């Protein structure tokens, strides 16, 4: 028997039976529950055989209480499988929409790194494989946020005419030695970056600088 099951079983003997079950009902059985599905099938059987149907008949045929039948009918109505029109109940086959979940191809960290690569490209030029590897090292291995790396890129570009990875890494080493890994930590020590001008309190920056960086990192400023 196990060998037969592994190869599949051909089922015969149902071709001439009148009862027809929509495939949508089988798709919906996990949602409806087996009792509601069987109530609908029993109702369909009575309808297709031109027999009157009521709750008592379904209860007897399924060997369940009338209360259970009523609960099943309520569930079927909730999901659109029956329509109570007052004097009669109409069997329905609702349209089942296959909702595909929206898949995020990139997680937030990956999105941040992609944004960082674009930032480097706009400020310095298209990064080579070695530059991308070094940027990834600071983000993933050293756990420096992509916002902080971006500020370091801006700092580098404002300091030298020919920006390069060696200079950027020098800035990042200095900042991490000062305990800076997140953008908020950098805002708390604005003296580390000339592009972030110190204002009256260390939690604030110069209005013009704030406007500029708020455009780049709105989430950081709103948190």
C-alpha cells in the first residue's frame, strides 16, 4: 500500500454522481472549517437533488446539533458562501482573491547600504569593488550607521580636493574612538565634524546645517 501511495492512486467510480463541488470551496476549507464546508456540501446535495432543505435535515444528515448547523451557516454567510434573502437561502460561490504578500527585496540595513553607495557615487564617483568592500566593512563589521558614514563622506569632500577611501577611514577611526556609531551620537559631539556646526546646545546644530542634513536624514531628526 505504501508503494502505491508513493506512486499516486487513480480514483474511479464517481463520474456519474450528480453532486458537484466548486474547487473554490476546497481552497476556502482552511478558513471556513470542516463543519461549515460539509454544511455547504449537504445543502448543495439537497439542492441538486431537488429536495427541500432545512436545518433539521442537515443536522440529521451530519449527525451534529442544530446549534452547530446555525453556527456553520453564520460562518458561511460571513464569508459570502450563502446569501440569506429572507424566504430562502441562496448558495453562492464568492470570488476568492489571491493576495500576494508584498515582499521586501531589501531589508532596512541593505537599503541603507544601497543609499550609501548612491551617496558616495554622487559625492565622489562610482565606487570600485575595493571601495564598496571597505564601506560594507564599516557598516556591517564596525556597526557604524550609514548616516554617520555619509556625514564622514561629506566631511572628507569638504576637507580635500581629491577624496579617497584612506582619508574617509581616518575620519571614521577617529569618530569610533570617540564612541560615535550612530547619527545621534555624532550630533551629541558636533565638534567632531566641521560640517555640523556647534550651536547653543550639543543636541542642536546650526539652522543651515540642520536644514541640509534634515533633507538627507529625516528619520534621524524626527526620532
